[in-house]
C-alpha cells in the first residue's frame, strides 16, 4: 500500500472519530455537563449561545490523529499553518476580489501530514459554517492547485456546520458545483461536511456531504498557469501536472 492510499484511509477514519468526539463535546457544552476526561469544550457568547468554529474542528482532529498514531504505532509528522508553494491574491483592502494564483503572497494550509521521511503526503483544510461562496473558494483553490504537491499528496477539505437541514446540503452542493464548472484541474479533493445537529427528517446522517471532486481554476488563468509551469519545467527539468 502506498503512502497516499494509506494516509487517505487513516484520515477518513480520524474524520469519523473527530465527529464523534465533537458531538460529545457539543452535547456536554449545551447541557453544561462535562466528563472528567474532557478537555476541549465549545465557547459561549455573552448571551449563552454556543459558538462552533473551525478551531475546535482543527484541535479535535489533531487530538484524534495523534491518538490514532499512538494506538497503531504509526510514525507520521504534521505541520500547522504550513506555507503554500504558490502565491495567492484573494483580497484587496479587506474586500474579496477575483482570485489570482501566481500573484500576491504565499498562503497557509491548516494542516499538512508528512510521512516518516518528512515528505508531504496529505494537505488538509478546515472550514466552519455555511459560508458564502467567496469565503469557500480561496481555501478550495489553494488545496486543489496542482502546484501544491502534484500527484504526490492527498487533499482533504473538512467542513463543519452546527445545524443542518436539506436546505443546508443543497446550498453547499450548489456552491461546490459552481466552483467545479469549466476546465478543471485533475487533482481530486476529498470533501466532507459534518454536522453537529442534523434537523433533516429523512436523513439523520452526521456526515451530510461526502464526495470527491475537482476544482476549476480562476477563470482565464489556466492557460497562463500552464505556460508558467512549462517555463519552470524547461528550466528545472521537473515535470508538473495539470
């Protein structure tokens, strides 16, 4: 089994254990009944509403990933807020703009997993809430960009929403569909959307969306990007993947 296929199975397993852990934490926070062994809890605002963010998702995932590595005696490393290879330009003066790749500055990945030789094998981005498309697009473009590891890394986008119903699922699916139109990159993103409180009558699953899909690069930039890749290839002899 290759590093990539193995880590994909491990990450999926950790996603499920992370969801179980967070649902227990969420219930405990709502009821203010905390287990003795519980350390992470959700914060509340001044009127007592629970706040669910990607930070709790990230900490819980790391906790479950470390637990898996201990229990299974697996040797993996991970980095957080890991600089990207490509520069990106997503906003200007605090406002969202048409995304650009190749301009701007390096971004960051929430988490990158490395094998025992410290080679990158998996990129992970975390997101919370049913955010607008402009907030979802930058993270998906970064993680789908072939220049960020080519075919040598798995790519996971883990999304959490506090409450969900059929409208939530449809809304997110529509946003993903818009980002998948056109001539897509060949990289595959494993997308999981988790919910802590599923209000849909006909589907009580805690993972409301699970799909593999590809992303279309920013409109009008694919030819430019390929030209730059070819120039790099000619100079270095390293083959890049579309």
